[in-house]
C-alpha cells in the first residue's frame, strides 16, 4: 500500500510505466487522475486512467475522444456517465457498442435496444446481461 502523497509524486515520474502503475493503483486519488494523468503524453497511461476504478465521469468524458482503444475502455468503466453510454450505443464500431453492452451502468432501455441489434456480438452481449437479471430487475426494465 503506497501512501497517497507518494502516488502523487510518482504520477510525475519520467518513466511512463511508473505513471501507468499509479493510474491503475486503487489508492490513487481522483485529483491525481484528473489533474496529471488524464493529460499524459503516453497513450498507455491514459488507457490506464480509462480503466481506473477511481476515474471520475468527468475524466472519462475527457478521454472519450482519444484513441479507439481508450474509448472502448472508457465505455467499459462503471463510472462512465449514462449520457456517454447512450450516445455511444449508436456507434458504427462493433467494439464500441459491445463495450456499452458490457457496462453494468448502461441504462436498461439501452440493453433492450441492443438486444435486437442486427450485430450478433452486440445482441449476444446485451441478451446475456438481460438473461442474468433477477425477476425484480427484469420488472424494472419494462
């Protein structure tokens, strides 16, 4: 367990692999992610920020227009806003829409829409989520 003040110092390391480790560390403060790492010149560090359980929806919104790989990770992150998930559920890229279908924060009405998608991968991901619901959750989807 690295103390938060050390993580803040390590976030400014010249070594991108150290900065990436800081971004993935569960003890890294949102402020460090927001102010330092989200703007990192190394795409692998920004990818790690997109994967961080501590990334705020604001940071994720900043990263959504980065590389395709980063966008996919943003859309998988449980902290991604419903607005971004809804918007990207209409994307033409299969991997992007599959990421929306994998995110447990995706609104129920989007799962219902994706469950009838012409794209088999998207449809299967949405249906697997819907089929795993308990009866109360299913009732709430209607």
